[in-house]
C-alpha cells in the first residue's frame, strides 16, 4: 500500500508540474494572447457543457415526474450479417441514453424555416437574441476555475462582485427588447414582467453579496475564495482549525446563500419564476414571434446563465474549486506523522489538475437544484412573486447585512467568540423587531360569512340502496 500511495502521489506531481509549466508558459506571453487563451478556456467549456446540461434536465425531469425522457437518439446497433462489421460487434447495441437528443434538436432548429413577422422593428428584433446570450458568458469572466491565476479567471479585477452585479442586470435587456420589437401584446407583457422581476430580486441579491464582501473584506472573487480556505469561523483551535471557512457554513453566509439562490432562479426566469414566458397566459412570452435559430439562442442564453450563476454560487459560498471543506494542508503541518497522506489528499482536494473538475461538478449540482425546483413547484402568481421579493427576501437580506456588520465590529474590538455572541444577540433582536412590526401592520379584515358552492349535481345513489328503498316502500 505505501508503494501504491507513493506512485499515485508521483502521478499527481507529474500532472501538477505539467499544468504549472503550461501556466508559466501562458504567463510569459503577450497580454493579448493571455487574454485570448483565458477567453477560450472560459467560452469553449461553457458551450460544450450546454449539451449535457440540457440532456440532464430532460432525463431528470422524466425520472422525477415518472415518465420517459429522451432515451433513443444516439443508440448504435451493429448489423448481424454485414461483412463490414467485425465479428465481435455483430448484433451489439450501445446505448447513449438519449445523449444525442440535444444535437438532434439543434439540427432541427438549424434547418427549420425561419419566419420573420412583417410588422416588427427589424434592428432590435435581430439584435435581442445576441444581447440575451452575451451576458451569460460575460458573467463568469471574473470567476476562477482553479488555483492557476495565469489561466483563470479571464479578468481578476478588483471590483469583481460589482462587475457580476452589473453584467447580471444586462441580461434583461435582451428579453425586454425582444418583447418590445415583436409588436405583439403578449411578447410585450412578458418583457415588462421580466424587467419588474429583475428590479425586485436584484436588490435582495445585491444585499446578499454585500454580506460576503463585508465578511471577506474584498470584492475580488479570488480573494473571497482565499478567505474561504481559512479556519472555520476564524477560530485557530481544534476542531475549528481543521475545517475551511466556507461561507455557507457560517450562519450569515447560509442566509445569504439561500437569498442568493432564490434571486438567481428569478434572475434567470426559471420555474417557479418563469412568468415572462408563461405559456398558459402569454402563449410563449417574450419569444412568441421568434423561430428557428433565433428561438434557440434565447434558450442557449438561459442555460448558459444558469451555469454561470451556479459557478458564482460555488465561488462565493461553497469554497470555489475545493471538493471538501477540510484543511489538509494545515493537517500535514499539525500532524506530520501522516504528512504524505495529508499532502496527497490536499492535492486531490483542489490543488491539482482536478480543481476545475470539482468546480464544474459543483456547478452541475446547482443545475440539478434548478431542475428539482422546476419539477417540484408550480408557477407563482405575479403578486406572490412581488411579495416574496419585496416583503421577505429584501428585509431578510438587509437584516443579515446588519448582523454581519455587528459581527465584524465585535470581532475587531474584542475576539471572534465575542463576535459570534453579538451575532446571536443581534439576530434575536432583529427577529423580534420584525415580528413586532409585522404584527402592527397586519390589516384587521372582517371575516365573511362562509358559503358553500356545489360545482356538480349530487351523484346518483348506488343500485343496492335504490333496491332497498323500493322494497321498503308501501304497495
């Protein structure tokens, strides 16, 4: 076993060294070439992952709703008699479980007749799909996929979180312009719904991200990830020093993560917040008048935005590219008897070529949460959507920001323990204050008299009852 462990460790070192050599080679290139390589490493994987994401949604929805999803397209069956087929492949069947279905759909939309309405604003009509697709790829421009700064992120700017908020607000322009340019009342209503939805939920999203910025002390996603790799809750003693300080493991970080999760579902117009494309009342919403590839571009932008938001969630709340919230590097120094084991686990946890794999895997877990919500929850009414954003999420995120500010002040003035005690006291006070204000603002409505409405006639009595009644009747 020790020899096998050393060999595995050696293979990992070779992989890490090769990746480091690639990173150093890129670092010595001209800045233009560096930017081009980083952009390619961002866009190409995102485009390639759209196909399995679409397939995974359709398969998972089919399993959750007890129906058959795509399972035929892509199956390969070799002939039993053809001489062109090797003997060991005669009659063999290989199943891809419908993985080629998204490619078939893409081919169908590519060759489908492109219908353009006559009474449209042509410039805006053709520009809107491109505007809807662009922010989805620009969102992940400041997100690091691994520890190699010369390869990722595409731009490690000092205002990374502000950049994310600014670009996320641009996604609604493509939807609004698509609804406006189509000269269709249903499309226009879908675009207006999307704009109101974005304004309502972007405020709560900004408050939730402000909590993380204050707690980490930086707007750069790379520095936020580095702060998440510190000791849990800021304590330097066991067992807290064994674990990483992922923001989702802190009380205020968990609240901010839940708020951000709901807001990003609303920002991407996904169920149960898919009111801009409510087919039961708006035909198809903002893309009613679009067909062929223009119609497909909107959905490409939607799935790309889902994946980008998933990566943002993983970066700011779930430790970035690390697989487990365990400080294996610290364990190797604190417990040197098992130093080789801790170093190997640290390499596998996120310090090697596997870091982008763990990061993308976390993003796909967020996509699974998107699909789970779509399969489980019905579409909200519009008043429910507005009430959730303004009356619940925004006050909760604001109160959470106040708690974070109190925690930072108490920790700097005293100690981390006093800071967490202050967090508990302030959270209780804010909760009681919220309940008191909510109780004072409750409308006293007059209870109406109960009424009963019979929608159908009374069902006929059973044959046996009728026969007994007939026998008992006087002759």
